[in-house]
C-alpha cells in the first residue's frame, strides 16, 4: 500500500502475533531469555580464578596508547621497535592519541622507513634481497600470466600497466640513493 492514499493496516497486537507466529515474543520476558543469566554479574560465578590477570613481563619499554593507563596484561613481542622506524613509532605513541590522524600517519611512515631499513640491512649483510624471485615476476612466464589477462573480465587489468613501475620504482629509488651516497662520500674523501 505504499505510495497510495489508503490508510495502512493497523499493526497486529502481541497476542495476534503470538497466535500467528510460533515462538513470537518468547524473549519479551527476561526469565525466558537464554542470554539473561550471562548478562547478570553474579558474585563468584564468573569462573575467573584471578582479580586481575597475571601480567606478562615487559623486557623493554613497550609502546602504548596515551589513552590507556597501562599496557594490557598480554602483548606481542615478536617485532620489537628498532632503528629510526622504532623511534618514529615510539614518538607516535608518546605524543599523539589514537584518534588523531598524525598517530596513524607516523605509524605508516615508520612502516615505510622499516622497509628501507630492512633493504639496506640486506645489502649490508652480503645477502641482498632478490627482486626477481621475491616479486613473483617469474610466475608470469611459468604460470600463464599473459593468458590469464587477455580476453577476461578481470578488474585488475586496468592498473596492470602500473605494476612494473610500482614494483621496480622503490628498487630504482634505492639504487639512486645508494649511488648518490657513494658519489657524495667519494667527493668528500677527495676534498
């Protein structure tokens, strides 16, 4: 009856709905709600054997949001902050609230810095990263890469012309930076 001048029908009463629909309104009375006992906080029935959980030992000062009074009882330790990226992360947590864009922008910048640090570390270790095998370029030739794109309605075909630039761009930028650093070092040494 939508969009007509007719009066809409009067809604059915609870009794009429209960008669027509089996189980309708079963949760109206709290004593019939299956979740109600869980919603009530009864002393001694939580099942917890502690007032506050035992805290994980903190081996180094961890980052925590300025909104929180202390660290959570359990936290990750797999990737401790290090280098310039660690300094940026610590600054983001120490200075800015999680509700501010600056906090998240600094964390994203720290990720980019960490990526560059890892690449430089791989060059200095004597075992540099191999962009040919690590980017999956060889799979284009061994797993029908071109054939999977031609004649299909894949949505990612539109941006694939940019993929070589996106993949090789950072590597070329790193090589340029290394070349300029070596050139500046050599010039400084001769002068």
